[in-house]
C-alpha cells in the first residue's frame, strides 16, 4: 500500500527526538526505558475464529518479542481494549473475557504487569482493534538494527516457519491441531536469550515479518549486505514433517513471518561462548553473515538462489501467503 | 453496557502492580514516569465528518489532559495509527496525512515528541481506531483521585460545556462554525495549570466525562461526598450566548463531558494564593466542597437540586446527548 509507505516516511520525519531513533527500530529508548506499541486487528493480524485466549497471548508476545530484541526486562504494559458486540456463538463479553485470560497468562509468564490502558466500545460490525504498549528496563547495551559490521555472523534464536505452517493448516481445516497450530496460537518470545545476547550483539531485531525481509532491513540499516544460507535455517521437526526440507519449504520458512525469533549480528567467534549462557534448549543457529555491499544474497547447498518476489510480510497476515499449499 | 463494566472490574483485578494504582486513576506511575493511553474510534469518539486535523489534535490533547491532571511534563508519545481505505471525497492517504498534521501541531505546541508506535492497515469499511500512549515526567507530588479530605474545596480549571455545545451545533448543521465549534475541534489541555496546582492538591483529575460524574468519582475514591453548586460553574461567554445561564444550560455543561478541564480538591484557602501562579487568563473556579458522607449533592441558588438521570458520559460520544436541543 503506497500511501502507507508514505505515511510511515512522514511519521519518521515527525519523530525527530533521539529516543525515537528515527523510527528505524521497533522500540523507543527513553531515560533507561524501552517502549514499544503493537496493534492487531481482527481479520488482519488474527483469524476471527482464533481462540480469544490465543489473541490475548499473542498481543502480549508480539510486544515482548520487541523487548527481547533489545535485551530489555519487561516492567509494565498498557492495554487498549475495544469491546465489540457479542461474537457469534459467544455470550456478551465472553470474547473479551477469554482474551484477557490469554493476555494475563502471558503477562504472568513473562513478569509484565498490566499497569493501565483504556477500554472503549466499538460500533456493531467493526473488527476488533487491540493494542498494547509494553515498557521494559533497558539493558546496559541496547542493540539497534544499524550496528552490524562487515564480517559479523548472523545468528537466529528460535525456529522459523512453524507459525505460518500452523496457520496454513488452519486455513485448510479450521479444526486442525498439533504442534504447528500450537506455535501459531501461543508463540514464545525469546526474552532470556535476548538478554544474554544483547551485551554482545552489534545489531539485533526480532524476526516478525520473515527472515529474508528482516535480515534485509538489518543489513540496510547497517550499510552492509546480508548473506543467508538456506541450508542453515532452523527448522523444527514438526515443520519438516509437514513441509519437508526442500528449497520450497525453506523459502516458505524464511519469508512467512510471525516467527517471534531473534536475529543478531555478532562478531565472529562470539556465539560459541555466548551459547553457553543461553537458557537450556535454546535453538541458536548461524544463518549467514554480513559483508561489504548492500541488499541480500541467498545461497543453498553452495549454489546461488534467486531472491523470491516477496521477502516477507509488511504485516502479519491472517491468511497464509498464496503459495502456502 | 454491562459487560463493559464487568470487563473493567476484571482488568482492575488483573492490575495488581502498585504502578497501576488499581486502575482507579487515568494514568500509571512507574519509576518517575506517568503513563497514559487513550484510544478513540470513528463514530464513537469523533464524527466521521470531523476534520482529520481536529481528530489528530484531540487524540494528543486527551492524553495531555491526563498528564496535566498529574502535574506531569510530557516527554514522549507512541502512536497507534490505523490506515483505512480512502475516505469519501479524499485522496488515498489524505485523511491520515491531515490527521498527522493535527497530531504534530499538538505535539509541537505542548512539547511531546513522537518517539514510536505502530501503523497497521484495516479492512475496507472498518471504522478507524486511533490510540496514543503519552509519557510524562512525574512531578514531586503526583495527585491521585483518592486523596481528597472533608472540608477541601473543589476547584475547576477551564470552562465547562463549550465542546458539547459546539458538537450540538454541528449535529444540527455540519457547516456550523464559531467559538464553540472551535473548542470542540481544538481543545486546550491545562498542562501549565496542572503543574502549578499538583504540589498543593489533595486530589486531582481531568474532567472529561462531565463534572458531575467525575466529581462523583473523585468523591467516591476519597470516601467523601461532593457538594457542587451549579451557580458556580465556569461558563464561557460563547456558551451562555447560545444556551443561556439557566439551570438547564448549567446541567448540560455539568454533564456533557469532553471538557479537557481539571478538577482539584484543595485545602481551604489554598486556591487564593495558588491562583497567582497560574498562567495569565486561566479560568479557575470554586465549584463546591468535599464533605463527610458519600455520593454527590447539588445546589443552585441555595436550593437543593435533584440529580439528573445521567451524571455524564462513560465515553466521549460523537453525537450529543438526546436533551441537547
């Protein structure tokens, strides 16, 4: 949407304060606090038939993932809750009640207390729009997107593609269940790993719109080229069982988005030592490097791979990409 | 809406952190910062035909008014902007561009830099939902709603009823213009007055939903009764010219809401000295007292006045109250 790109450019021009960092990051950094706000809309960022608990969990998780990418410790959240007329098949207020149950669970799990917000009523027929402002205590080193250097290694925390593969299953069958659907519904923000990596990262961000798109953003901000090796993508067993390990599956995982993973640019050799300080079981994978140049270069098994038409999603879609058969 | 009241009660139960103050205030107080979030929706909080610049200005002003009630100095804001398909008669993106012009003007005027946020696209036909999180530097004394004492005087900063009178004019004639329409479209948050009063106030809040409703809330939180004298309401010349000075006009002004005024509980005699430190031209009016007891008592010219059915609006409406002829 062209007007949206123009609008984001105008917002960046308005945000001249140093705390805004030109809106090139997902968060603001003000007086030792990291602040982020994410808004999700029914039918855009989640399916109308998604369980409300899952929507509440994800609204918290998407903000927590932004804090994780800064190595920040959550300290509070403000909720913007819109009340809509009863959802089909639910009692009045049931959707919102279950939504709050999911939100509360995520806030409890990650120690982010709800400290304020606003509740408003929407007209009949309006899609719900839900927002959360998350506040974190800034770490001593707050990595941005633009500190990557040629020669840095690109590392990913977490696996890629699970959530979009789960969403594709739901698009085919609303009753689908299993590990991939679970990850789509209840993603895990990488807070502890983010905290461990932040002091050492030249650059870090969360992978929310697809690795290829987000790596390109990090590389552009850092005035480098990103080299990504598709053979190195972290794929879960649940993912490869359903979609295989071929190039098509890898491109799906690298462009789908909705991953709640972290992407870090680390000095060569740093990750080996660092990996010992990550929570047990953390999946931590070297997926490429930064180099002199610009843009993105893709290889697979030693062969150059042409870039796909879409590197990722500007917004997390509520329906899978057309090629997600 | 019953389910909404239940939901707010549930949110208050979730917000156990001291920074939340049980959600009894409009703001959170965290580590020396005051945080507030207000969300407005098309057709609920503003008219679809309101100039977009006015909507942007008001979204900033409604949050600034919450900061003013705490005596806080604005230090930053995060915007949640939804992009909708082109509004009738406007080019693609024009509504949002003009909205940002109004928001930027208010942010510039009151020194609140935009430091972050989120921009999302909405499906066709969805009403716009716009949110702002405002952050302020906390004053040494941060007044809450619950500190009022029997014997305190109740003082109002600003005039009452102008905005709703302007809205009533627009409801009759969308081309209406004049001082009241101007106040509806470009309200002034009382930041400087709030800062001057905060060190001395036992309790303070902004009057946004109608004086009678907000005074009742302050009195309830302070375990007192509020006595309000309708004869003392601050009414502007523009207001009395259009609606007169009679009891009906006074009740309209005291219950309409959308006022961006402040209500403070002050120790007796404090206001006289305090008024010298207010910005020149500030309208500062003693409208009543707090007393032992509970609820609200209304007098006018020495006579007891029965309470109106509606003391105010739970949400700022986009159409005037039915009695606003």
